[in-house]
C-alpha cells in the first residue's frame, strides 16, 4: 500500500495554517480540533481544485501549495464564523 504525497502535504499545510491562525488569534478555545480538521481537508480539497482548474502558481511536486493554502483558510474561516454564529455554550 502506497500513500501519495497529497494527504501528507495536506496535513502539513493544514497544521501550519492552524498554528498560524492560533498565533494570530491568540487562542482557539475548544475549536482547535475542528479548525485543524477543516484546514487539512481544505488543503486536500484545494490541491484537487487547483489541479482541475490548472492553478499552478506555486507547486511542490504535484501538490499545488497556493490553492491548498487558500482553501485551507476558507475551511478555517468557515469554522470560525460557524462558532460565532452558532449557539452559545452553557453558562456557568
């Protein structure tokens, strides 16, 4: 069984952008796992979308880094916006 480079690089890109988001924001609270999953899946989907659209501005082998990074940030923003608009946690 062989794992291609896309899932591994998507995980690296997702972890990097999650860490960058937490550094910029200061805290992610209990949403860190959701943000990480959204960033990794977004990076993987961004690579696939970049391949379909032919976006080849910045590549690592067959992995389209620019498209992966853009969609990873879309995933992070989706989780951040959903957490703000969603129901509030139970008050203590």
